[in-house]
C-alpha cells in the first residue's frame, strides 16, 4: 500500500464530533464525488473509485441529516461504487443548500471547519508522495477559482501552496517537507506526520553521513594529487640539476617528502630540524614546485 493510501486510511477514521465540522468535510467530499450535471436534485448520486471515502461520506450524511440510502456497485465501471440518495427518504435540496457546494467559505468560519474541509478535499482528490522518494502533496481540481480557494485555506495555517496546470486540471501543490508535514497535521493525520518526520530524520542523517564521506574522499584525493605532484617535482629537480641546487632548507624538505610521501604536513614538519608548522611545510613545498616549474620553462625555451 502506498504512503498516500496510508494517509487516507488514517483520515477515514477521523470523524468530527461537531456537526458544523461534519458539514464542512461533507461539503468537500460531495463536491468531488457528486456525479450530476444538472441542478435538479431529485436524487443525489455520488460515485468514486475510493470506496472507503464514499462509505465515509455516506456514513456522515446519514449521521448528520438522518437519512437512508442504497449502496451498490455501478454497472459501467467495476472499480467504482455508487451511493444514491432518493428524495423519497430525504430532502435533497435542503442537504445541498446546507453543504454550500458553490461557496463553501460560508461554512469555514472556524479553524476546525477549515481543517475538516481540507481533510475531505484530500480524501476525494488528493495525493501525497512517499517521503522516502520525495516531498510532494497535491490536489487536483478542474476549477481555477476553486484552486485559488484551496490555496487561500492552506495559507490560513501558514502553509504556502503553489498552483500549476496539468492538462485539463489545476493543481494545488506543496513540495517543502515541513509544509507537507504541516498539512498532514492540519488534516488530522498525526500518525502519518510522525512517520514523515522519522523519514526526514533518517534521510538527513544519511545525507549528512554521505556528505562527510564525500568530503573526506575529496580531501584524500586532493592530498594524494598534491603529494604526487610534489614528488614528481622533486624527482624532476634531482634528475635535471640535482637536489644540491636547492637551498639547504628546501633540500631537507625535498628529501623528507620523497622519503615519506604519505605523511601529512604536520608529520613532515616534525621531521625537520628544527621542526616547522604546516604553513612552513606548505611554503617550502611551493618553493620547490616553483623551482621545478622554472626548470621546465627553461627547457621549453631551448
């Protein structure tokens, strides 16, 4: 099962105690699950491939409006379920009016209702990527103004969401890990939020370890390359003019570097008489390299 499915399973178990919160969540669910194109609500037909979300919607409708309905598998798609509310056992028009499908802001005066509404939206039309792969939360809608409304609702909880267009849909999305964690908390998916937090910690530890390892490897590589260049310079000087051509301090440095090619500047400096520090060793080795380069330049001129 995917992480997104796990989040939805957790949210399916969240049932608001207050009626105003249930109506807010129902408003979001019905908006996305409603399968009617006209305004004649003699029946209310809800359909979804997410049977659990449909079942929750039906349960909340029954509890909130004290209605009955038939639940059955639709004939045109074996993967979809359908709930039909018939006017004979409930006032469909009254239910639709109370859900404020076209303008839900009238239902969202309280923060708790905003949380419930966002939970319903995600259950019906949301997706969240497995945090082990990346951080991505999104909601798809075919209405631009509605995408703006969702962006505004998220901003009420200091969550900055962005919008884009994907084919015929408007996408409200979040890609920052902390913001994804915040939206999980807002919707009430606290277990999933903790799972995401643990994954973030594991990834940070792994990334930091890899960075340190890569840094160590890079430092070793640079040290090896530098030491190889220094030995090449010393051997070039020896073969061309002899190490006696160097000042005494540089000759001593060259002999010690050639004898101990793997040692650090600190260890090399301790072998000199008198000992010198890392900067002193570095200075002398640069002088040796400059001398070797000058010899190579003279050879090229000839």
